[in-house]
C-alpha cells in the first residue's frame, strides 16, 4: 500500500517523523521544505542525502506524485483542494507544477460531465438526456455531450441590435431605430465587447443583398460570447440574393405564335449577363428548351499544355461546333445566341456547353461553341463527356417561348418575357431576379489558426442566388459551361481525362449560396435555404463543429448541402502525393500545405430536402467528400434527380493497394477489374472515417439519372482494424412510391456502395422499390469489409460477391414488416418537432401513425408518433368501416398517444383518424395484420413478375386449406415458372374460406433469354446465345454488372450486335453479366446468369 503524505503536511513534520523516511538513493529533488530536500522513490517519499553535491530539482513532478502519476499534458479536467487533475491513459493524473494554464473551469470547453467514465462526444448530436446530462452515441458507445455544446445557449433578455425592412443603416440598431441590413448588424457586432452572448433580431420581410455578406475572424464570438442572429418571433426574414422587379408588365405582341388563349408579357430589365432563372410567387420559372439530335459536328480544337494557366494537359481533335438540322426550329438569326446552352446526359452525369454564335452551313444551323470551356466538357472519361452527336437539350431560345411558366430574357433588348401560369394575374405577381452567386460567406483570416466561430443563425431564410455556370477567363476571353465527371464538382482546369491521375486537382466545387471555410462552432438552425442558382450550403475546408439542423432546403439548382472538397484525399500534400511527372502535383492543390483540414464533427440533422438538383441533375441533395465524424441524422430527402446522398470520394484509386495484397486480402480475391495497383502504392487515404448516416428517410430518387442509390458511397470509410468504422443504419429508402420491377434495366439501388467502399456497417435499414439491387455489394473495384444486418426489403435482389461482406435480410414481397422493420420506417426522417416543414400532400397524418404494413399479434401495442391533437381519435378498424365502436376488431386511442392497443381478433386493419371537428380521414394506405398470415398464394391478381431460369417465380401455395389449378391443370406448392406467359391461378377452398382466381403474367427480359444459365469460358472464349434477338440496332455487352457507361473501345469488355448467335468473352478474368442496350447505349435489360472468365 502506498504511504501518502500531502505536500502541505510536510511543513509540520517533526524531526522525529522525518527520521521515519529513508534516504533517497539519488540526488533528484521533488520539493524543498524547511531546508529538507524531498524526493520520491519506489512510490514513496524519501530524503535526499546531505552528501549530494549536485542536487537535481525535477520540475516534471506534481502534487499527486507518487500516489497518482503526473500528467504529460496540461489539460485540466477538474480541480479540488489538492490541486488540478487531468486524465490520461485511462487514469487520473496530477497537473505538473510547470503548467501555467488556467483553472479547470477555463479548460473544459471540449470536456463533458461523463468523462472519464464515458468519452466526450465529438459532435453535439443529442439522443438522450437524464439527470447527469445530455448523451450521444458514437461508434456504438455512449458519450457525453460537451460542455461547449450547452454553455452558449442562454439567450435570455432583449436583443442587442435590431434589423427591419423599414430601418436605416445610419440608425443605431435599436428596437425603435433598427438597421436595414444584416451586414450593418454584422459590422455593429464586430465593434462591441464579447463578454456575453449577443443577440441580433431580424424582423419579417424581404432583404435584398447587393454584395456578398462576408464574415471574417473579427466577426466572431468567443468562449464567453456566442452571437445569435435570429428571426423575430413569428417572422421569416428572407436574405435574398435577388431583387424584386418593380416595372410594369405589358402584352408582348411580338410573341405571336401562342395558341389556346396564352399570352406572353414583357417588362424592362437591364442586366449585363444571361439569366438562367426567375422566381414567380416563390416558384422557379423555366427557360425554354427542346431536345434535338444534331446532324453532325465540326472542328478540330486543340489544347496545348502550358498555353495558359488552366492548360495542364494537351489534347487534339475536339469539336468546336455542333450542327443541327435545318428543320429543328433553331434559327441562326435568333436573339442572344451567346446565352443558348446545349447539354447532353450520360447514365450519371450531365454536361453543359454554351453557344458563342449561330450561322447557316453544312446543311443546317451551326452552333459555334464558347471555347475553351467547350473543350473542358469533352475532356471527361467513363462515357460522361459532352457529346456533340447524341441528343442534346437546347435551352434558352426566344422563339420557343410557348408554355405557361416559361420566361425568356432578351439581354440585347433589355426585356424580360414571361407567360403566366394558370391562376396567375400578371399585375399581381411577385418576380425575383437573382443577382448574387453567394449570399453569405464565412471565412477565417488564417487557415488552421484564425477562424470565424461561435455564431448561430436561427430562423433565417437565404434564397434567390444566381450562377451562370463556370466562367473561364482565357486572357480576357470568357467562356462558360459545366463539366463534371460525377457529382457536385466542376472542372476548373484542363487536365487528364482520367481524373484520378491528377488526384482531382483539376476540379473545384461549384459556388454556393452559403459558403463556410476556416470556421468553428457555427449553426444554421430552423431556417430555409432555397431557390439557389447552384449549391445551397457548402462547408469546405478547415471547418469543425458545424451544425445544420431543422432547415427547409428546397429547390436548389445543385446539391442542397455539400461537405468537404474532392482534393481532401490527403491532408497537406507533400511531394510524395503525385501520381506521375506529367500529372498535376501538390503545387496545383487548392489548399496548400499547412492550410488543409478535412471537415470534422459536422452535424446535418432534421433537414427537409425537397426537389433539389434542378439544374445540375448529377448532384445529390446531401453530398460529402472526405469527412471525419460526419453526423447525417433524421433528414428527409424527397424527389431528386440522382442519388439521395453521396458519401465519400476517391473510388478505390487511393487505397494504397500494391497489386498483391490489401488489408489481409490477396489480389485473387478481387474481380479482374480490381486487381490493378492503386495510383499511389503504399499511401492509402486516411481522411474519411467515423461517419454516421442514420435514421434518414429517402424517397423518389433518380428521376433523370441512374447508376445510383438512395445512399451512395465511395472509398474507404474506416480503419483496417474496423476502428472508427462508418455506419448507415435505421434508414428508410423507398426509391419510388410506386412499385417497381427489380429487373436491372436502370441501376437504381437502395444502398450503392461503389468503388473502394469499405468498413461500413449497415443495420436495421428498410429498402423498397429498387430497380437493380437492395445492396450492391458486388466485387467491383475493390469493395470489401461491409456488413449488413437486420435488413428489410420487398425483394431479395442484392449482390454480395465482394470480399469480406455479409448480408442478413428479411424479405416480404407485400411490404409487411415485423415490428423492428416497422419501427425503422416510423422513426426515420424528421423528428417530431420538425415535421411541420412537410406538407400533408407528401406525408399525410396516417403516414406518421401507421407508417408501413406491419404484422403484430393480439395483445401487442402499435408504436405511433402521436403527432395529432389530444382531442383527435385514432382508430384501428377493418377496411370500409364508417361507424366506430370499440370491440375485438376495433381499438382507439387519443391523437397524441405514442402507442395503442391493437384489435384482439386476427385480421387486416386500416387506421382512421376522427378529428376533433368531426371529419374522418381516408383509410390509411398501410395495413396492420394481426395473427399469422392467411395468404393462400404468393401471387396477386393483375401483377407482372420478372422471371428467368436463374430466378424463377416459385409458387407458395396454402394446400392445407385450398386446392389449386394453374391454367386449368392441378398445381402444387413449390412449382416454378421461368418462362414468359399469362397465368390463371384458381384456388378452391377446402372449407369455409373464399375461393378466388388470380390472373398474372411473367416476363423474361431479352438479356435473360439470350443467357439463361451461368457460363464459364477462357479469355476471349466463345459464348453461345440461347436465343437470337432480331433487332440489329441493339447492342449486346459482356461487362461488369456495375458498368453503366459502355464504350466499344474499352478493352475490359466485349460486345456484339443484335442478330448475333454468339460473341467473344472479355480478355480479363472476372465475373460478368450480359447487358442489352439500345443503339444509344441505354440499358434495356441485364442477365441474372453470369459469365465467368478464367
């Protein structure tokens, strides 16, 4: 046992007591008292001998030694009568005497009540609160919410400054004499003492901004002062990047081609650039557009490396003009040709080039492109480049003004034209014209050192920003366009077609309405970000502890929320971070060495993202690149053009693979596509890990593009020992609200972990109405180490061929879940206090109270959200009930109750809501099933089933209670159908049950008719077809199931024309599928059978 004598006690020791201590064997002194030199040896006090001539005073020691060790650092956890304490290496330690930092109370900003028993949370996301404090969960471990998350939320009393539309920036900013602008309030806050929280209150109204509001380090709060910019009670102030039009509208008689009573109107508008959007009564109006197939292209445009600062690579043979047929309706004499846009789409990306001039020639109308950016859009790989020969969408032509809700801006004539929508009165409409690309910017003065920090925006709307595509200045010559190989990035330099070789340094992220860089402890809560010309909000570099919560993020032209940057593959790149001599090196990094830090502790919670990515359809509403401890929780994404979320970056290209082994796997465990070495051998990216994407609701994805998922991932998301893994759990992904055939014709997946995805856990998710796979865990480009548990879906279509991946899934074709699956759907998306943002047309009341089909037992309780009034009554009753009375087949509960008893009688039940005003809702869409299934057969009347010899429809028939005939012949349980056909299933009850007849069909796709069974061949071996398709315009491909961009010149795949009876296999070993496309390479069907090349 350690003999402990507090240092203070040494002052009162008698000489007799001193004699009880032995002499030290060394001359090291811990402390001196009454000319006695004290040391510590063998965990006890000792007296330094008087014979020591060279006394060494050990300043590393502390008050707690020897009973507790001295801390290596100076971080104070708590302070008591003995001294200041820290906690290191899982034990308490004493703060060294040499530490001069402040007391514990001044060093607890990143500490919490639970430490050291439970760690402090890295984020401020709260999941539970008890008498001890607020708790979170990170990496499956409870953690305490940091003190800094709570200490700045006391904003009692009157505001310090006021802003109102009737104010004046020359005023003092008082309640009676408010400022007129947010920017003036920012300036006022900058100049006051930061010893307490500061409140700026903004009244209701529309606040147009002439120039970007820029926050720098000087505008920050501090540990004692948080600055709150809040909406006045009941107000919804709009900080606008656009201005209201005040001119008079008159009839545009020159628009004389309209029919059906439509009228175009015009008003004066001076503007020195193109106009891509206007907003009428809060809704976006459309530019005119048509789809046209060009008749040809012309030009041989070249870029020479080094010819300009943007020219990082050389390339020849690019088109600089597109030829359209003379009968396409595009006149060479149309107004403002420089404002016309051309775009072409691939499977997952869309490129935009801009016209410079129009002329007649080559048998049509020649659209000369704005160069050199037109070349940028053609310098893309993987089949994503702008195509001057495939169908183009041509936008912004005056003569095509023809539909309600369309506008045209005549820049040369300084006139804005508009055709009102039904119900709009041209004299009463409110029109906003966007002007600013970025409304609000927050950027610290010095990266990694001086930040914008401790600021909250509460209840404020940021809207109506502008962006006229990327602008390239080539020695004064401007060209515009949008080029992106994938996702929310834009090409800013002409580099390698293979973007991996440049480590994505040729790319930037498009502008955003709100931009944040080098910032800490910033919150955007309870507000709106909508109607933006590009991105909504971008948290780019060196941003920590940012909270985006409770916001309506809607109808943005690009992604709603973007976190990070594609070049964060590594932090603070060195000379080792270069793929090759001819490729972009660290000198091309946007964030130079010493300035780069990936986003950390970002919280994106309880936001409603509606109809985002309007103009840039290859974006995803929530997009992240490389992040640490990203929290994406309880968001609702509804209606988007591509994936609901895109998490991660880098594919497998920077996992460090040497071509032989990777994290305990050898090259033979990877598909042939995946065996090539990484771009930088032995230098794996380590910047993205410990990310959490949980409790989200994602619906109606991929309206335009595919090769996507409700949640899509790229790259490694944890450490190779599974520490700091990422998780994506308890999400509800409903790809389409209307049922879909899972036939692979479009690559619309539930979860799409793409190339390099690894160290992700998926648990408790519900995925419905996919077209391709529930989970795409195929062996494509070094995916590995992913775990799926407790999953629920209406189809078993998934791939699990990637190494070290597992899948555990409950399947019910009728979408009937057990309680756990039901609870995932019920509690996914917005939490209770935020559901007000969603209209009843999207989420009727019954969706919150009976969230999905569910099977329970008599006596169970049905969980509900309880979002109704206490005076409303919720009933569970048989379908068709109009008179409600409690009994064995009918139960009720108050509208605000969180659960209710289910009926005791077995059967099927709907939910009805009887409101306090006496009205009754329609029966719920979903059904409660009580007792075991009494379903007689697993086929439904009127339904079509996709089948093949590999995946037949196997009949599940209740022969205990029924006799069955199929197309007039007796049929037994387990009968399989693998051919196209029309079927009549007759069920004759053996007892008192109802007999029934189900008419259904089965379909075998072309791909499954061509390849009916698995085939194993050698390299470039012959594959014989089981059926020959007659349409010679179609193309048959043997390629990876993950490939969606087909190119005849790709050496890793093989192809044949329709009408062929056989084809060669690819050269490389691997597992492939057969895919049929049309002449434009749009996927029509994919085989269930595979081709294995040895």
